[in-house]
C-alpha cells in the first residue's frame, strides 16, 4: 500500500518536471537552437560574409554607439535618483519611484511614437528644430532618445532598494570626519554598490542593444545609416535572406547568453550584495 | 504638477549628507525630459480630433479589430503562462533533478534575448513549411500556428513566461514548510495542503506575475510581428496599426490608439490589483 503511494508520488513529481521541461523546450530552447542552426545553415563562409558585409558592419557600429551613449546617461541618472531616494526622506517618494518605473509599462512602439509626436515633421518641436537645421526623427539622435526611454528604469531600479538597505550611517560617518560629498560617494558609497551597479548596467546594455520596436518607429530604416542590428535583422529577413538575418541575429543571441551567464555569476558570487538576488 | 510638488520637496529628517538638491534636481530634470514631457505629448495629441474624432479613430474597423486582438491574445498568453509559470516555479523550488539550474537559467532567456531575434526564430520554428515544429504540426494535426492569431499567442507566451515564474518563485521559497508539515501531520491530504495552505499564500504573487505578463504582452511588437502574418482584421496587432498610422502622417490617429492601449491596460491592471487586495483580505 505505502509502496504504491510512494510510486504514485514519484510518478506525479516526474510528470510535473517533464511537463515543465517540455514547455520550456518548446517555448524557449527550440527558438534559441533555431537561431544558431539557421545562422550556419549555408555554412561558416556565408555566416562570416553576412556579418562582415558593409551594411551589417555599419549596423553593429551603430548599435555599439547607441548603447555607449544611452547606457552611461542612464547610469548617471540611476545613481543620482538612487542617492536622492535612498538617502533622504521626502514627500511623494512613492510617486517618484512609480514614475521612474513607468517606461516598463509602455509599449515599445508607443515609446517611439512619443518622440515622433515631439520631434517629428508634424510634432510639437519638429518644425522649429527643422528650421534650425536639426533633425531628430530618422536620425541617430532619435534612436538614442528612444533607447534611453526604454532602458530608463534599469539602473535606478537596481540601485534604489540596494542603497535603501545599506542606510546612511557609513556616509554620515565619512562626512562627519570631514570628507567632501564627492569623496564620500567615490570611496564609501560606490564600493558598496559596485556589484549592484554592474548588474543594472548589464541588463540596461542588453536591452539597449536589442531594442527593436521603439527604435523601429524613429529610425526610418536607412541602410548603412540608421539601421541598428535588430533593424538590420528585420530587413534581411524581409528580403528573404534568412541565413543572413539569422547570422546577425546569432550575434545578438550570443550577447544575450553572455549577459545571462554574467548575471548568474554575479548572483551566485555576490548575491548578498545585490538587491535583485535577494528579492528573488 | 507632479514635478512641481516633488520639486518643492525637502528632506524631512535632518541629515548631514549633502547632494539632495543636486541629485533630486537632476532626477526631476531628466525624468521630465525623457519620460514626462513625451508622455504628456501623447496624452494631449489625440484630442485635437475632438471626442467624436477620437471615438471615430478608435472604432475604425481595422483599428478596433487590432485592439481586440492585442488584448485577447495577451490575456490568453498570460493565462497559459500563469498555469505553466506556477508549475515551473513549483518544480524549480521543490524538486531536485538533473538540469534544474539550466532550466532555471532558461526561464530568464526571454528577458535577455532581443525581441526581433525571438520573433524571427519563432516564425521559422513554427512555420508550416520547413519549421521544426510547424511542419509536423501541419502534416500530422493539420494545425497552422505561424501567420495566425495562434502564432501571436505563442510569441506572447515566450516574452511573458519569466514574469510569472520570477514572481511566484521567491514567495514559494519563503513559504513556511512548517505550515505544510503541520497540515500533513493533522491528516490533510497533499491536495488539501496545496489548495488550503499553499495556494492562499501564493495568490498575491501569482496575480502580480499574471498582471506583469499581461501588461508586457499587450504592447509587445518585435517578437510578434514576424509570426503574426499581419492580415488586416485577422492578425494585425494594435502596435502595428500605430506604425501604419504614423507612416500615413496621421499622428492624432496613432496617438488615439496609443492612449487607448495605455488607458485599457491601466484599468485592467487596476482591476487585478483590487482583486489581489480582496483575495489578500480573505
């Protein structure tokens, strides 16, 4: 009797595990395998040609440039916001945090749309800017703006709970002992938050390099000029150059895998010093 | 208005730490520039059409169909994720088996993989010709997933999966095993323990995961657009209609769709939030 119950329990547990594994395989792992399989379908030479082709190289360069501008700006914002929110008490803090989180709940296409409404040919500031010879939409500037919007909360969101937990005692001690504000930040606060900051930067960067919807709205898809890697993937795919599309896509998938590995390494090694790992 | 009230904020508790004015000032400036002013532009724009014009823009048959499709597919995908996400969180927390860490890591992939990459991969995988899964599904069962609303649901399941798992997982880890053991000692059968002891503790986190997966799915574009087929009235999602309106320089019409999406998501999320509080009080 008890033997039968134990066997039934083991069967039940294994069927749950198998269902979970099958679901993740169908939904997540097979698509990932498809990316690499299709990328090398026409052989390594075709793969190398596809990623060395001038338009592809231009898209890789643009993606790196956009991330190199958007990520540092959001890092400066994230640190400033976390300092104000975590180290001081003031009214409206909950509202401020909610506003910082807002870009996460906005559709990427709407994120692109709002900048067209401001800077497009029929936008609020578009005509004036055009008279001054400044173009935002269909240029790199627009792509950078849209990328900043969609990656806006990542660093702040990681640092705020972390710095709230750490409190203000160490900084207050440093200030009382005569250190300047900047000195206190760089030699007391920054060492305490460095792993959390790196974690936020990783996620922010992955999203910045991979963003598609928002960037697609403001880019204008000018080959070699305003195509980021995800947009280049789209163009190749729609031109039926499937192997070429997947070759460039596999670079982005590689970036995603590296990001995940680094994320897990950080969580495993510095879990105590990360806010996100504790929330999990 | 918000920025004004926040701008007048002063630290309430006395502290020797410097930098409140500088960091708060920069935070509000950057937040306004990047998020608030552009969103105000979105909310104001459609009203140049007037109320009637707004309603007309939204009730245009193709636009209305796209809104219904986006919300319906997002709800179906979030419901499927709620079931399988709960199962995955349970399996990852409670059982030990080979490959558990890999399974745990795989759940995060949809967060990290760019949506366009996921989009072309899913479209290829589920394509009725040549796709690893699409071809057998068509040959054996006569089912076509890609280039149909079913394909949209698959893509939305992909991007929503981590939200449910990562919401439920930590709560399940913290849930007191004592309570379950006590229930078992008192003679409760395991399904009774599950439904009477574990589920009530999990419900709020489960609702949150569902709401997050739903909110993300409503506005999703990159992973959907390649597998959707984009047939008018059948498989055109609302974000695609926004792009089409923009290409026709119909800014007000595009904003009307955007505002409707934001408003409807807000109402649905508020409802879920209220339901969650109601459940928590029970």
